[in-house]
């Protein structure tokens, strides 16, 4: 259940980034989400920084749309070096819990509920396990099997339907505002009738 929620959060973040980007990202939603989480450890400010650097990389290459290779180049760029070091340290800390010296600047000083603590940690572990399984599968396949796997077409990604905007409320006139004010005042003012003594 937790992995499904993480996957949905990644896809929502990724599709949001694609919508906000104005069509400047040329990658599948799942692939983009996984790469963003792997490169940022789920930290939103790092995701924004990485996307900015990826756009700079794609413009340097003479393209107008960001690809996954641009994210990889941005991750290895000099502008992201300190952040990449922090992300790698956070991933190592989550995998080798208790066996490494913890950097205090990367540790949250506030106590969080356990469901929030394990969110990124379980994603990192699951992601690492998935990459290990893919590498084992790839290394056990013959050259002919690998070439066949490369030619298998993946299903196209469905584009999300645009949400319809609600029709705006009609503009209130001065008379409408005055009437609404008087109705509000009448209903909320105490009555002027004197109360009977007991």
C-alpha cells in the first residue's frame, strides 16, 4: 500500500511538472518521476533545481525539450555537485541505517510520525532492489534476448484529460452587495427586545 501511494505521489509530481513545463519535457511520466526521485531523494527544492539545470543542458545541446539524458547530465553538472553529494549521502544513510556516521546537517531536527519517516526510505530501498533485479535479469539474458527486449514496444502513455474550468460566478452589483450586507447584519445582530426577568 505504501509503495502504491509513493508511486502515485511520484506520478502526480511528474505529471504536474510536465503540465507546468508547457510541453518542454520529452519523457514518459513514470520514467521522469523515478529519475527525479532517484536524483533528489524526494526533496522538492532539489527537483526544481535539477529541472532548471536539465533545461540549461538541453538548450546547450540545441534542443527545446528536456529528455532523461538531460536530467543525468544535470545531476553530474557542477551546479548540482553539492546537492548530488547530499542525495547520495541520504541514500546511503537510509540503506545502511545505523552503520554510518550521520551528518547532522542532513538530519531533520523534528520528530515525525513513522509513516512519514519511512516514505522516502522505503522508496529508496525499493528502487535499489528494482535496479538490482533489472541488472541481474539483464546480465542473465543472452545477446539475442537483449536485442529482442530492446525492440519490444512499450504501451504509449495516456495524456491526462484537461480539467474543465467552472464558469465564473456573475459579478455582483452594488445593490446585491448592499442587500447581502443587510441580510447578514439582521441575522447576526442580537435582537433589541428586552428579556423578561426571571
